[in-house]
C-alpha cells in the first residue's frame, strides 16, 4: 500500500482491510509514521511519535478488536497514556510522565486503536490557535500561513494532511469544532457525561469533553460507540443510546425542525462569506426535506463571558498548583505564558462566593438556552464567524490585555462555540463549504441533550448529499 492509497481510507475502512488480511496493521502504522515524519517539518503538529508502537509484535492485542491496530494520535493535554509524556503544551509540565491510562485511553486501546504519538496544543488548551512557547507554531495544511485552529489544532492538522484518519481531541470552549472547521473536517463534541473523564471527576466544572476529529462521519460515530458510557463515580451521566451511532449515521433522519441563525451577539460581527454559507446550509437542509426557520435561543453574552472567565481562572489555579507540586517548579513567567499567569493571578484572588455565583450563572444561562430544543430538533449556526486564523492572532504569550479581554477576543471568531459547553449540549462542525481563498468553512449543528443520534443521522445525510472526502489541502501526504 502506498501513501495515496492509505490516505484514501477512513479508520473503519482501514480496519476492514486488516480484518480481511489485505494489509497488516504494522504496515498502516509504518505508513503513518513515515508520513508524519515527512510532513511534520511543515506543520509542526506532532509533538512525538512512539517508535515502540509501530512493529507488528506490539499490535497483538488489537487483532480481535474492531479497529485492528489502526494508527491514532492523542492530543497532548489531559489524556493519560501510561508511561508516556503528557505536557499540555506547557513548560510547567515539560517532561511529565503519565502514571496510568485515563479511562478514555483504556477504551481507545480496547477498541483496537493504536496510539502512536502526541499532537500539539496551546498551553492548557486555552486558545483558539495552536501555538505555544514550548512547542512553537502549528500550521494549517490548507495554508501554512494560517492556524489550524485550537486547541486541538495538532489533531486537526494530522487528520487533514492524511497522517492518520482520526485523532483524539478535547473541547472546553470549542476546541474540537474550531479546528475541524479550520481544517475541513468533521468534529463532534458529545453531550456532557457521554464520555467518562475518569479518573478526573469532570473537566472545568462540566465545560470540557473529549472525543475525536475525523474525516468521515462514521469514524466519529464508531469510536463514540466504543468510548461512550457512564463509569461509577462520574458526576454526570447521559442516557445510553438506543442504537449504535455507526448505524445512525447510515440512515436518513425523519424531517427535522431546524432553527438557524447567522446573527452573532451584538459584541461581534460575521464575515459576509460565512453568512452566505449559513444561508446555503439552511437551503441544503430544506432541500433534504427538513423544516427550516430563522430562529435561535438567546442568552446574555456578557454574563457568559464573565462566567467562563471565573470558572477558567479558578480551574487554572488548581491545575497549575498541582503541576507545580508534581514537577517541582514555581508558577511564574519562566514556566507559564502571559495569559496563563494573568489567569492564575486573577484566580488566586477569586472569592469562593464568586466561583459559586459563576456556577449559578452557568445554570441560569443553560435554562435560557435549553428550552429552544423543546421547539426545534436542531440549531444551525456558523461554526466560526470568519474563515482563517492568522498566526500570532491568538498568541497567549504576546497578548497584553486583561483576562476578560482574552475571552472577549476569542469570541470574535468563536461566538457560537462555548455556549454549548456551558449548556452541555452535543454540537458538531460539518465541513460543507470552502471560501474563495481556499479555506474550509464549517457549519455547526446543535441538538438537545443526549441527542447525538440526531446529529449523526443529519451528518450522514449531509455527507452523502454534499461529500467532502475528495477535498485535500495543499499540504497532504499523497502529493
């Protein structure tokens, strides 16, 4: 198998080749390893490859599993892979070794995915661009002068360039959906509690979730089938699905009632080209037999920003203090970036009553937004307010404003993202369009709590009607 053939398959397709003994898993992993080493000097998306996981002898435990040893890469943030480094893009945790497998990593391994390395992220995932003092700038395969988005930008870059068909990602404020949109990929953030974050209780008081970024809808669906599910001790629980998600994405949904909006909060504006894409997406859904109405939930954006700020800052203090203790390093300008340090200092002075108020605000905003999904099956929005993120535009080290200003700045492009972390609703970015300048434009679809089944049905229908698998960026392993 050559790289062009390899990159033409998704993970489910590669697993089928291995199952039929048409290609050994070790060959797939060697192809991913070689491709990554060849293209990474351009992208700076791969932090590290695990050489010890490429050989056939290391893949014995995957032979009877669904994914049959298919190569996979994990975001270098919170996911633990026993004995491997986990550095979260920060000098504070540089060299830190995972003492165990996270529950999610164990589930990936049981499903047969072979984690062969780590992908880049901004420090602690706190940016919509992937660049850090520790690892430098990660580039978008579609245009090396642009960012692949963040914070799962390394994951998106390796999938878009063809190194692996699917990669782990996480999302506390849009970090799956933003890079999926930037890189022309499918990215779904599951419902809160759909995936266990054990041994952690939760991530950022319920804001964070984990899943993957993929080229095909069915890869995302199949992996969620193997990784979803409550674990004793989890603080949240989403009801188990009635059917397999991989089956859901193969069937058309019944006629859905879809509300759509292209109007961001009054603090922000939308690019005219993205606005037209939202209109086109609404027309496409109407063509597919869905009832489409211009309508959307409303919320107080200023309160949401303040809530996110207080929750992030409090968690920043807890995280950095823990890493400081574990790694024997002080939290200062030599170990963390400017916006992290500013958040740490703000959070250190945060009253406990303010933190509790932030939790209350998140609840109030959720109760404003969630009733929308009693009237509509789906909400359609732009994923991002414009296509393309410039290098340095969201540098955590170069930014000199306030911590609140940082949140407001990220809203300039991601106004429709973090609200669905706050509410815990499932949301996906679907790569339906490409801008005149050649950059992908994703469209976001949101469903009621626990309704990933509807999202996968709709995503599969959109993929069949308006496929994107043939689109390849300028920097791709097949060239």
